[in-house]
C-alpha cells in the first residue's frame, strides 16, 4: 500500500504543496502542475536552485 506525503514548497513568489507517492509527484498546485509525474528528487532540485525551501510535512494521521 502506498501512502502519500505532502511536501511544502516556499519560493520568493509562491508557496504551495506537492503530493508525493513512491518517489513521484502525483498532485500539485496549478503553479507546479509541470512537476506531476516527475521524481521528487528532480523537482526538489529544480526548486532549490531557484531558492526554495522544500520540506516534507508531518503525517497528520496518528
């Protein structure tokens, strides 16, 4: 079973989340829709090169 993780992305011009499952981005805000289907590592590298903070959010379920 796959569990989705949310990752917070904060850039100087936008803040949003992406949803990651099995190392791939499976959902994202409209501003980041290009990242859907790409590897989390590649997406994180892309945003970090542009000055982003890319932080996994804690699992909200106990």
